[in-house]
C-alpha cells in the first residue's frame, strides 16, 4: 500500500518538474511541488516546514479556514467565518456583530454554541482498501454501495482506535482515496471580533473587488478540560509583513473546484444549477432585507443570513461568468484531445466511453434536479428547526442499521459532529424561522407543482404562509431537551411524536430517500467509476500535473505578492489604513463606507501608512477564507479574506493576469489591535511577547526556589 502511494507521489513530482512555472495549484500536503517552487522562487520548503504549517492550520466546520497563533490555543480566522458564533452570542441588548467584542481576560472568553475546529494530524493512503471492495460482477450501483461501505468501515475502525475524527476523502473522482485524521476541538471561545463596519468595510458593493480596506479578522481560543489547550505547532507573527514580489504560501481548506469536470458536468452547472441557485439567493436577499427594514432587532437577527446570501449570489455570478464561451471552448478542445487518446489506447478497446457515461448521468441529474434539491437537499424547507427535524427523523432510522450501509452523514464517525450541531444552544428566532420557511414552501410548491403529493403533505391544504406559521408556532424543537429526547428515544419516540415538523419530515422522507438513492446509484456511482477512468487517462497522457479538485480538505497554495493592471491603470499590491479613511470620505462616510467610531477616534494616533490589505497570485477559492498567509520562515504575514472578481473564474481555470487573492496584512492587524482597540495583551500574545514574559517569570521563579533550597 505504501508502495502504491510512493509511486503516485514520485510520478507527480517528476511530472511537476516539466510544468510551466505558473502559480496554479491547491496542492495536497503529501504531494507539494517543492521543486517547482524552488525553480521559480529559489526557495524550497523542507518537510519539517510543511509538517509545521499543516499542524498549525485548522478547519472551521462552518465552512472556513484558520490557524493556531499561540501556544495557548489562540486561533485566527476571518470575521465572516466567525460571525455566526458572534451573532449567536449576541442578544437584544448586546449586538456584538455591530459593536465588536474583546475579552480582556480568559474568564471573559465566551464559548461558541456549536463551533468545531479540525486539525489534520495524519494522512493514510486507503485507495486499495476502497477499490478492493468492488468485485467484477457488481453493477455500478452495487459497486458504489461497496465503496461507501468500505469507506465507512475504514472511518469507524480509525475513530475507534485513535479517538480522532476520521474521514475518507475521494480524489480525482475516485481514482485515489485518502484517510484524513483530525484532532477535534469543540470547546471554542470568542476572544476578539471587530465591528462589522470595520470587518466588512465597503459592504456588498466592494465584495470581490480590489482595492479593499477591511479588517476581516476574528480570534478564538480552543480549550481542553476547561483550560486553554496547549498547542505545540502554531504560527509565529511576522514583524516585517510582506514586500512586492515576495513568495508567500496559503494554507487552507478550499471548498470545491470544477477544473477537472467534464464538459457535460460544466454545462449542467451553467445551464441549470447556477441559474437556479441565483434565483433562490435573489429572492431570499429581498425577503430578508424587507424583514430587516421592519425593526432594528429584525436587522440584527437577519444580518448574518443577508451577508451569506449576498456573498453567495456574487460568488455564483462570478462562477457563472467563468464558464464563458472562451473557457467552454478550451474545455471542449481539451476534452476532445483526451478522449481521442483514450480511444486510441489498445487497453481501452472494449471499454465504455467514460465521457458518454457521465453525460448520461448528467441527463438524469437534470431530470431529478427539482425533487433532489427541494426534498432531499431541503431547499424547500429553509428553517433551522426543519433541519433539526430532518436529522432526528433520519438518525432514528439510520442508527438501527449496520454502520456500513447507512447514509454517509449518519455513519458512526460522523455522529459526534452532527450531535454537536443538533444540540446547539444557539438561539432560535421563530419570527425569522416562520418567514424563511414560508418563502421556501412557496418555492417548493412552484417547483414541484401544487398537485405533488409531498407539496400537499407540506402545506396540508394551507397557503405557504399559514402552513409555516402553524408549523413553527406549534413545534417544540427549539427546546434542546426535546431534541435530545427524540434523538435518544430512537424510532419509537420519533414515530410516536406529534411535533408538526417531525410529522412533516416523516411524511416526506420516503420520497426524499428514493430520490437520494437514485442520485447515489445512478449519478454518484457512475461519476465515481467513470471519473476515475478519465483521471487515469489524464495521468497516462500528461502525467500527474494537476492537484485534485478541491474537497474542503487542507491544501497548500503559493504565489507572489503582486499588483496588476486594470483598464490601463496599475493597481498597487497593497492598501493602507489611511486609505480606508480616504475611501470612506469619497463616499461621504455613509454606509457601507462608514468606519466605526473606534476608528474615527483613533485616527490621530494611527500610523496611517501601515499596510492594511494586499493581493497575491496564490490560488484560492471559497473555503479558503481565514487561511493563514505565511512567508518562507513559516511566519504569519496575513490572512486570506477574499479574491477580486477575476479570481472567481479560478473555480474552473487559473489565470494570474488580473485575478488575485486578497489578504489582510499582519502589520495592519497589529496596528489596529494596539491603537484602535486597546488590546495590547492580545497583540503581545501574537507577537510572542506575552509568552516570552511568562517564560522569563517562570525561570526567575525556578531560580528563586533553587536558591531557597
């Protein structure tokens, strides 16, 4: 098994040495192109350096990235990654999203209700174990079941023996499988968050643009046994920041990319999925903005949802524009060339054409898109309480089955994370729940038709508004004790429940499961089989010259700090804190260009020339938010918080002519903490001053004790 992985990595390294020196790639840590980096930048990361940066990186389970930045468990990410916790900790009298938050002592650090952080501590190649589960006589659907069963068993065995979170990750559509082992941190406490107006200065108009002037940061601390966790591997803070054309690295968890997808799969996104998602986001943004305009409290409880949908709308718009005619033409030409090579290979004489097979599954995926999206993937039930009901109903049945035949999200190794979210103490706002559920029920009716039996079960003869009102008013699932009683009571408790949301989810579950099975057996299993065949053909013709598409697992990118030209104008690589005040003044200091009072009050004391944001050619995508940016010494020189609009096309093809990743500069963070927020203890902890002082005191105490003896 180790020999299989060794040969794969050796071939990858060999192929990389022949590549053009572009900065493309979200690279696996166990297949990082060190020679390629050295050839272009004259610097080669050592294995010790790679291990240290990997172990200093963390994944936020709500969709972002971060890093450890002190030995006492201090953790660093973006404000928009940590904002859900900040909002959950807020109350009617204390809006920490608006006001910001700073715990001056560890006693004031507030625990997040359901945040989980994952540190990648080990990677094993399990390709043979997963592939060996498939027998020649198996149908494609049976092969898919066998692979999922093997993955579940590997994960269960790993978790049982190690106590870690263990996930089998599929790479290259199923040509390779790796077991990722994570240490979990579930006691995560808020230390610092700036005001929303500083973190998201410029608001939606400036989102995915550059120049930017944002302090998009938040600090947490991880605890173990009610004490700050002792962290061996953490990133030191750079005192010098970055300079023009400097080599930097980005360690994070890119969510997904489609660079290796077939043309048929890309056309599905372009023609159906992206337009449908944009329409959903558009109506939900309008709905929530109207709700927010009705009161200050409404605006507070809906703010994070508004930001999320606006951000997603702009991102998907960029992805859709990335599938322009030129890109699609290039993809078609590349695919035709690879397909011709596949058919010319004598070994494939009797093999089915994998591109045609996947095109067939895409046709089915189009046919089942509406029920899959609205029933199984709950687009028609946009409510936290409805999600709780789905999880409880599903878990009651799935937990009675052997682990290896369950739906993937209910396997033994996944249950602890699900339970943490299910039993979260985060507040539930029924006014918002009623609004969002009513709108999604209307979408459900419009998408599937008023005569659809599941629509009729959901509405029960009422309008979407009245149905949602009754469901949310009558449910008791906002009570954690009720959720626990139903979850732990199993099938008998769930079947006996009269809670309207449980009743609803029980009623639609048979059809939702049926459409899920269609997808698993006739789409996912085929894409896994034929995607692996295409990957093998690609390796045969061009070598291992591309990393696998992103999978929300840890990757390492690299690039240069570098400006660009736009419409004949040179865009400098960095902006300054003084530039933030100028940008605000250009917009009459009106929202969303209104800096908070803390900034205005500190302006005379600030070093306005301090760099605040900068850009680089590092390869990123959604999920990289919060990724630490490090220099060749492994020091923090910034944090990813965005990309410009051109970078969104990186979902499908990398080009660094204008596309850039956008970072917050480490120097701007220090200046803000010390001068604006009067947080010297936090700034010292980042700089290592606190730790050094503590060590000096401990040595002095030891010497004193020795002298006394």
